[in-house]
């Protein structure tokens, strides 16, 4: 592979790490890129897990250094999501992700509608006392599904985790974003071990993407902790990423209908 493609991969990795730290869905960029560079889908999926783990370490460390993380009762949600992710990670090594990929297209459209119709739920002040809903069975159900999806494919999991934390568990967006990073960090470790066990990682590409995403995660975490309008910009980026992900998913299917 030429220097141009290595450079492109590194630059896209920086952006993916930034996006993952603020919103999530950076893997929707990385996995297709790795596949386009010649990695089979299972190897691209596994290789991406190395960068996800490394960038999560960097992002969480940066949030902790700025005292922006307070877990509290969130340990219940971390545990439930991790159980789901372990199951999803194992299944990903056994099956094609095609079926779940189709479901994600529908869910992303639904998610976009919820986000646009209820912006006040996403932009509520993190300093205002909230009655967080950590122990509700429905919260656990959605958190388990989000973790399962994260273990299976990863791409887009940040959106589902944020939606569960903000809309169901009643977290303010800033706190939900920090907890999302911890959830991904905790479940990323055992999921990575599963892909390592089945030999589904290209370590040379993992080194490039991990370095880039770690840098992007640091930039994203610094922005989230220091920018006064971080909530608003995170919300805007969430909408933009969802729109782009939906277009990426559906546009090739729509174009088929217009071919002669």
C-alpha cells in the first residue's frame, strides 16, 4: 500500500477519534475505509477494535484529568452494556454482520427523528439536578442492546448509548457523553480479546488507526471539557453524523433504482 493511503488512513483516524469522543459513529468511517483498503469485513471489524480501545483510554483519561466524570450509579449501566458487548463480540466472530447492518439503517432514521423533535432533552443543563434512571429494567434492556451492537459491529454504538442515557436514563448530554466513553472503554477490552483469540486483527493497520484515533480522542475530549458550548456543538455534530450515516447506508440502494 502506498504512502498516500497510509496518510489518508491516519488522517481519517484522527477525525474518527474526535467524532467518537464527542458523539460516536467514527467506526462508520473506519470500517468501510479498512475494507476499501483490502481488509475482509471480519478483519476490518476486529482491527478497528484496537483503535477503539486505545482512543477510549485517551478520552477517559482526559475527562478524568478535568474532573468531568462522575460515575455514581452508572456502574450498573456499564456492567449491563459490557455483558451485551461480550455476547455481540463473540457472535461477530461467528456470523456475517449483514442482518444487523440492515437493522441499523432503520434505527438510525428513527433516532434522527427523535433527536430533531426533542432537542430540549439533549441540551438540558448538566448543572441542573436530574433524577437519573439507572435501575429501570427498560434502561437496562436498551443498554444491553446497545452493548450487544457495540460488540457486534461498533459503528454507530455511540449514538445508541447516548440516546439510552439521555432519553431513557435522563442524563444531561455532557455527563452522558463522559459515561459513554467509560462504557466503551470497559467493554472494548474483553471484546478486543475475543477478536484477538480468533485472529481477526491486522496489526499493522491497527497501529496506524490507533495512533490517529488516540490523537483525535485527545482533541475531542479537550474540546468537550473546555468549550462552553460543547453541549450545543455535540448535539449539532450528532445530527450531522446521523444524516451522513443514513446517506451512506441508503444512497447506494436508492441509486440502484435509477440505473437503466
